[in-house]
C-alpha cells in the first residue's frame, strides 16, 4: 500500500500501556487510523485512537470474537502485537498458573491475532505484522525465564509466518526492545541508570524509541523487509 493511500488502519494491542501508547501515537502522527486493544486505557491514552477496545488477551476465545467483530467494520492493514506481561521470580519457585498466563498473553494472543487478521491481508495482497518481542529472547533473563521463552517462541513463529505469507506481499517483522524506562519500571530507576552504563549508547530506552522503529517497519520504506528482528536496545546485545 502506498503511504499516500489513506486511510490506513493499524491495530495495536497493549495500546493502553507506555510502549503500546507511544506506538499508537506515532502511527497516528504518520496518518494511520489506529485501533487500540487493551484491558484498560488510563489517562490520555485514547486521544490518538480512532477506537479503543477493551479485551482480556489471556482469554483466546473472547479475543478472537473481538477481532472478528472488528473485521466486520474495517480492514486492518497493519497489526502490532505489543501487549505483554512479565513477572520477576525464580523459575523453580514459579507456579504453573503464572507460566500459562505469560504464554497466553505473550505468545498465544499474538498467534490468535495473526490467525484472524492475516487471511484478509493475504486476500488483499498487502499487509504488515509487527511483533514486539524482547532482547531477552536472545540473551535470556534471570528471573524472567518463561517471559524470555515466550518472546523467543514469538520470534520463531514470526520468521516462519513471514516465509508462509511473503508471496502474498504480507510482511512479518519483530521489534526487540532492550531495557526501556516506563512508569512500570520507574521505581527501579536508580538501579536501571546504573545498568545503563553497560549500554554502548549509555542510556536507557524510551517508549518513543520503540515507536519509531515500528513506524518505519509499518511504512512503505520497509516494503522489502520481512522476517527480521530489529533490536532497539542501544547496542547492548549486538552480534556479528
């Protein structure tokens, strides 16, 4: 789709959070119509949204129904799976119910969204899927074993899906944040600032850093990019 062809519609899960909200706002500035999905939308997080939809992404049947209802009224040109949850706890002490919730939101919800929204993209022979993963999917993270595993699974799924749907001009990519300073992580700001000295760019990430990468991958400027994982982590996890 040409960047001059409007309206373009993006669906952003987790749009009520810091990173999801920044993504929604950035796409809105790029003249996308943005539909946000989240459990709640605090503060001014709805200001940039054409539609705010409340949903529990851990309930796959209900989430699927919500998406199918949306498709009755609009075409989705870009899907951004940003919703995610994490807990910090030693794996050996973690209850299996926590594993299931992490997998439901971080892995199964993106799969559900792709299964509902990608077929219409295939039919139109255009579309983009952008998964928000994590650099921990590549490096691991003590205390976040299942979280890191869920994100690694999402990366592998995304590369496989990119191979399946590329012939239909549907692109699938991942944006992989490093350590991002958000209101949720603010109580640990002093600790994180010390951690930032390990980052080659010597600062922590901001939600807008992630949003800019998503805007690029959603645009026609990235029309020949698929199956890739773009790390936005200040170079901390750079590899040859």
